[in-house]
């Protein structure tokens, strides 16, 4: 298993590579794409306990998303203020 700090850094690098692809698309389209990617990730967990593992992973994912909302909101607000839109 990857070191948590290394995983976080690699995750952020991947986000920065994906961000330009998603930018400018309708939020519904982005939401659909992200949902499909998450479904692919969860579908990769197979076996007799797959349903239980998928549920645990999905709950952990939602928890992580909720924790990431405030810092992302802060970054968006700071960017808007710097651009004079806040």
C-alpha cells in the first residue's frame, strides 16, 4: 500500500492533469463523468464480499468528498477575490 502522503501528492498531481479536461463543461456532464469513473473504480472490487467492500469504499469516498469541500470552497473564494469577483 502506498504511503498516505505520497498518495495525497500523486492524487493532487492527477487532479491538476484532469482539471483542464473538466473545466468549462456543464456541471451535469462533469458530475456524470465523475460518477462513471467512481463506478468503474468500485466495479473493480470483485469477489464474494464485493458488495460489502463497495459499500464501505463508497461511504469512505463520500466522507472524503465532504471533508474536501471546505478547503476547495476557500480556494475558489480566494481566486474569485483575487480576480475582483468577490
